[in-house]
C-alpha cells in the first residue's frame, strides 16, 4: 500500500509540473502568434494518428500555408460572398475543380479559404461530394 502511495505521489509530483509547463509554453506560443504544434514539415503520407488525414482536411487550421494551384485568376474574387457569382464566374471555379487531381482538391479548398475567396455554393457542394467520395474509397480499400 505504501509503495502504491509513493508511486502515485511521484507521478503527481512530476505530472503536475510538466502539465503546467506545457500549458505555459502553449500560451507563450499563442501570444507570439506561433503554432502550438509542429506544422513546419507537412508529410506526403498520412501519419495515421488522426481521425481524418490533415492532408485531406478542408479546415483552414490544418495547414496555414497558402498554396496556389495554378488558379491565381481567382484572387479577383477575394471578399465576394458565395451567392454573388454569375453563371460565367461559377464556371471558372467549376473548370478548375474538375481539372484538379483528386488528392489536390482538399488543399485547393483550404487555399481558397486562406486567401479569403468564397466558392460559389453549387461548386462547394460539388467539391464536398468529390471529397466525400474520395474518402469513402480510401476507407473501403
């Protein structure tokens, strides 16, 4: 019984200071505008440590780096609302989407978000359908 208490006290005595130090370091990094995790070297392969691969994520936080997919012409739409596109402008987005490699589509969506470009709603729906189908294929394999 005493050995168990000594082990528990040791774990508590080491664990609490480490936890406090970790929280302090995260706050310091956030205040300096630095990421709280090492995102400096993205990998080509998924690590398997996450529910969904960050490479396939549509969330901006997954990758803060803006990558252009030969779509610089879309920068003219920065700040426009998703429901304010003409049919011709929607086709520009659609043409880019349908000529992309499937593995680049999620990254392209993140890039548009980081650049402040809202996709037309119909193209966004098509993109989500493509990404969902690609993820379903990966899970079946």
